[in-house]
C-alpha cells in the first residue's frame, strides 16, 4: 500500500509567522508532488506542485522536495487568517500507478490574529 | 465559464437504494476521477477514467460503479452494496492521463436516511 503521511495537526500559528507543513511518502518511484488547500465544506484547490529536488517559490508559498529522504514540505510566509484551511499533500507515483494521485490525511492550519 | 459541475449538492439515500451522482466537465479534459472524503481524512480514489469507454478501479471501488460514455460525463452510482456510503464525494478531471493537476467539482454530500 503506497502511503502519504502528513504531520499531525492541527497547526496554529500567529498572523505574520511562517507555517511549515510536512509530508512523507513511501513509494520511492514517486514523480510528482502537489499541495492542495481545502476550506471547510469546499473542494480542494491546487496551490503548488513540484517535480524536482529543491525549492519552488510562488508568492508567499514555497514547496520543498527531497526525494532521497522521501519528503516534501510547504512553507507559508507571512501567514494570514485567510490561510486557515486544511492542506492536503498528494503524490503521483508513476509506473503502474500512473494516472492516480494518493492523498495524505491533511493538516488543519489555523492562523490567529 | 469552464469548469466541473457536480449535482446534486446534497443527496439522501434510503436503505437498499442505488443513487447516482452526476459529474460534467467542459474543460475538454481527458481524465476524470471520483474521490471519497470522510471527516478528518484525506481523499480516497474510487474510480478513474483516462479515456472514453474505459475506466479503472481505485483503492475503494467496492459498492460503486461508473460509466464513461462521453468525454464530458463521468457519473458515479453508489449501490446498495456500499454499506457505509455517508461521505463527501468529489469529482475531478485533468488534462492529460497522468493525474497531473486535478481540478475538482464542488462536491456532493451523501447521507443515509
């Protein structure tokens, strides 16, 4: 069973702080990595994706990938109350799993004023 | 506007009843997916289809059935064999067949009467 595990939450940070969300995956052949944000009662929306080792920055968001450690993270700088949501890590394993994303259980983030 | 439309938003099922959830997309995407989300949990893949007239089972296909007769449509039937159907059901699509960058519909909340 290919697994994706996220750090247990909920995570609470003050406004303006950096929020760090972590994810590990079990399939070493995984090729594509995604972060989705889901507000309560709504559907997930894609906020970041990363394919290569290293960092990828988009505005206040930075995704970090370390394939050797099978680890992907999402940093949110200058956190805002509007960032309060559940963040889902998803992994596309490739190979016989081509076409399927496996999701982690999600981490609830609360940004308090 | 392009997007994915799921209906109904809320659905109630009686014991022994089959119910069908609708999913339509006008994004011209090749692949479509059905996920189930239980409270406090991530998304689990039920079925996916990478091309018209073809579909594959996901991780939790038992008690569900699908069809893909048109590129735009991927309905999900929750059969009476699914003993615990209460969940939030999400339909998604992606441009290629590799599960990259999923776009989600607004979801259907299914409950048992």
